[in-house]
């Protein structure tokens, strides 16, 4: 007889910071390997890992059940699972309320110490003190607003409010807390949770919980309480426990778990473990069927734009686009009109009219505040963005690919980046957006800070008791924040003072490899804002950023994009501040009025002479030593030369060995090779060398009959560092399509190599054009307004490659 099936309904990922020891994707992949049809990852005080569980679940055929653990005011932890959307929305609001009343980086709880070990922990001087918690009254309000059946509460593991009372011998309190849960959520929405991890005392706890469930007529639910996907993650879980309690592995004692049993188990293992309670195991299937909510049902809506005179947003966008186009172009030719009409029709079809109008409104607000603003990134591929004044480069004149920005069949929102002067001017625009969508309609995207070389060594080294001077020497050997590329990890450790044969070395290497790229804490994105006029706190919990006056959501930009949540990037550039200061100084000194960067003459000989002579100290993007070494070879005499110069000294072209072929072809030392004759039109301006993402997209559309949407999905897959599976599938699909078109294997390899060189460092042509305009403008100012330009540079330090002394 086959054992009953089982679904894990209480796992934690590494986004339960310093509690879970596996990535959300790792838990999903393990669940798929165990033939588990679904899994609930309930991270501590938020839905941090839920977006990644949802996406990985789609790749592996595992449904992501949404839930979280709530830290209560008494320090106990209550797991809650989501059955319906109102339940999710109210949980988001509850968590937001609790998060916003405490400063950033305040410990959320006592670290989830198992109450079996609570007395030992209390005796140590390291026992953390709770500073955050949800009150029972707030929990009652959340449950009431969500409605019966929208949420399901579990009594929790040994850190839960019920088990906590039982372990302290207070049955009366345990009964009281159970009755409270029944009153709040309804009897049919409460489960008495039991776990078995082969630790002393759990038989007593199981008996107590069985009696309590029988007394209150509640179902028992067996869960694994998985903190990691596989047993080999246990050492990292122990290390996290030490970090949580500010101690070392040698001193942690009973703070550490007694065994590695908190791993994700399959149905046969769970059936054997709960052979005496088969109903508790079967309840995992019954309950999972009830938990129908998924993150595909978020209900996020971008703010609607208030139109005048009863206009639709499509009418309003068309009116403003053509009004702006007459200023930008003067005469609107058939080519311009056809492109604008094509873009406007697609924007309306995809439902993005409001998005363009809201971004246009932010741009206008910035200008009303006296702040320079220029759009860049893929938005510069759009003639509509150019006409609206969002971007400053003409995509029609530069033959840019609109499909890099927006294409039919695209499910995700377009992405518009706005460059603003760094400092107070940019902050004034950000605060304007916060105020406009107050109180909880706007927040910054999170930036997930992960363990890299230095941070991994410092924290894992402390856990192992390695001396501080050794850790410092290790950090000093780094050229970057990631694992070293120049020397072997063990060799670097040896140079830091921990030689081969040291008893701590194997454990250190294991921990460094295990913790690499694991989430460490949340920061805030450099400028990505999410907005909603219907309450962003019903979509994802918000919390305070470390910077005063800022709030962040619990997901990063990739998570948001995967879930259809649109961000607007308000990025700070020191050069934008310097350019604005230069223009204002010129006006004050009677040296010319403020001007539009887009209207600067692009054929100024003095500007190009300065570039050819590599006299570019202080200017934007082309002031590094590598750029200065290339400029005399490039000999820029037209604006597109500047665009190429900005783009070519980048990791992508350098790693892909594209720099020397381009320069040799430009000097006539090497024949131009278009890889395939069909690519000549695409690669003619870059002499057969694919430098830009747009070129890669066009190549895929030509050589493999990709649609614009398919080509953009290829780009996203190849630049999506979190999923090797996604990248491999995209490459296989491209190869199959090329083979069906009769492309020879050698050409296939070249094309795929070109695409792979952009996997981590892809640079869009539109981005290069936008940066090229700032490079040209700053060089023009150096050539024609040197006094004001250098004064502005000095007033905006630090920025660029050079010290104030060098600039002087």
C-alpha cells in the first residue's frame, strides 16, 4: 500500500533572515524532486520570499501557497496561511502597520528560539530582547476585516503561542490562546500544528497538543517545519543561529538545534514519522485544497491618470504626444506620424496609457520644482517618450528598436528610468511622489543585500571564532565584493593567515560556499519607486528604510516585475547636478540662458577635438583611463561615435572580446564580418560587432523569426541571474529555431556567444545614446563654459574619477 501524500505547509526560506537556510527557489526545487504538488513558505513577518516561490513554482510545477509567521507582542510566533485575496490584503496591512512603527534594522523577535531551549537561552547574556510585535487586538482587527475563511491560523511550532504555554506548564494559558484563535478566525480556520524532530520532550508536547485539539474540536495538522531544503544545509542554519544570538559555535550550546531534522521531507518519511496520526498527515492535503489564493491574483493596479474634459487616457496621451512632437520635431513627417501612431496603438492595446501619463506627470512635477530630468534606458527607444519630453534622444533619428522597450504580447510593464540631479533636488522629487500618493501609496523597491566575499568571510569567520586580524587581512585581499577571480579561495584564506591543515579550514570553506549569495538583509533600490492610488500596502507589506522619510516594499525589482508591479526609477546622477549648476551659473553670470540638452548642436568641432585629444578629465562616462586610452583610437567626429565610446569600454564587450575587433575594423586593420549576411543592416553601424541589446534582439528576430515579445523574453532570460533553468531553456529554444531556419552550426555558436556575453552586462543602445548625450553635453560645457563647469563639479563632489585637487 502506497503511503499517503503530503504537502509541507510550514517551511521557512532564507528570507526569514537568520532563521531559514535555503533560498526560496531551493525549497521549491526540492519539493518538485519529492513530487510534492505544492508548498507553503511562511517567512517571518512578511512575504519576502513568496514572489520567488511563486515564480520558481511556475517553472517546476509546484504551487506556491502563501503564508507568513507573525511575531506577536509576547514574542511568540503565529503561522498564518492565506486562503483568499482579502486575507492576503489584510495581512499586508497588518504587517505594514507593525513594521512602520519601528526603526529599520530593529530585531523582529527573539530569533525564534525553540521554547524547549528557551530557559537555557534566557540564562545567557546573548538572549535577544523583542522590540517588535503585533498585538492580539491588531490581529483581531485583521481577521475581522479579512472575513471568515480568508485566513487559516496554525497554532505554531515550539515558538508558537500555544506550544509556548504548554512547555511552560501553563495549560490554562494554552487553552485561552487556542480559544482566542478560534474566536478570531473561526473554528474551521484553526489547526493544531504538530511537528516531530526527534528531540527530547516532543512526545510530551504531542500528547498535550492532541488533548488540546480534542478538547477544542480542532483538526491536527502535521508539518515538517522545514528551515532548509536538504540536511547538508544544517551547518549554515547553525551559523545563522549563532549570528542571531551574537555568539560562536563553540559557545552556542543548547541554542543550536539538536539535530538536522528541520529539512524538507517526502511523503514516505512523514508517513513513517506520523504513523500513529495519519489524519494529521492527510489534513495537509485537505487544507492545501482550501488555500486557493496565489500571487497571480494580487490585484495590483497602477494609478489612473485624471484626464481633462471627460477624455479617455488614450485620448489624453495622444493629445499630449502630438503636442510635444510639434515642439521636438517641428514638422511631423509621415515617418514620424507612422511611428507615433504605431506606438500609441500598442500602448493603448496593452493598457499602459495611464503609466505613460503618470511618468510624464512626474517629469513635469520635477521641472516645476526646478529640477533637471532626463529619461534613459529602454524608454529612449520610444518616440512617444521623446515627444512627451520624458527622454532627450530621438529614437527615429537613431534607428532605435521600439520592441526593446515595448512589444505586443508583453505581459510585464515597460520600464522608464528618470535621471535626476543627485542630492536634495532628487530627494525633493521623491518626496513629491510620496506625498502625492500618501499615506501608503508609494514606496521604494527593496534591494536584497546578499552575502558576498567580505561579508561572508567576516560573519562566518566570527561564528567559527577566527581572529579579527585574520578576517581583516582576508578582506584586504579583495578587489571586489564577490568571491575572488584572481586566486583560489583556500589560497586567499591561507594568505590571510589560516594555513592549510588548520582545524577550522574545512568548516570555513563549507560555510563560505553555503552562504554565498544568500540574502543577508534588505536595503533600498537606488531609485525604483512603486506607486498605487488604491493602497500599496494591500499588495505587499511596507517597512521603513534606513533613510529618514523613505519606505520600502519587501520585494526587489525582479520580484516586482515578475508579478506585474510597475516601478518608476528616479535615479540620482552627480553629472546631472553638475550640468544643472553649470547652466544656472551661466545664467547668473550672463553667459547664456538655460537650454535643452536635446537641442545642443551635435557637430561642435571644439568638443570633438577635446575628445580626440582625450582631454576629458571631469566629463561624464569618458574620463576613465581606459576611456582616455580608447578615445585617440576612436577619433570621434560625430555623435554616434560618442555613443559607441560610452558603450564599448564596459564589462560585456570586454568579456566578449569585442573591443579590439571593433577598433581594428575602424582602423581598417581587420575585415568586417557580419556573422551572417542577413545581419548587415543590424550591425552596419558597429562594423559587424554586436555591442547593444537591441542588436541582439534584432538578430533573433531575423535569424529565428522571433516576435518582438519573444526577442525581449530572450533578453530577459539571458540577463536573469537567478535562474539557470530559464537561461538554458531560452538558449535551447533559440538554437532550435535557428536550426529550423537552416543556420549553420558555426553561426549558431557565434550568435549564442554574442548573446551570452550580455547575460550579466547587457547594455541597451538607447541607454548608450542617453549617456552619450550627457557625455557630449559635459564635454561641450568644458569646452565652452569651463569656469562654470569646473565650479559645478567642485560643488558636487564626490563624483567621477578625480579628486578636487586634480580638477583644480
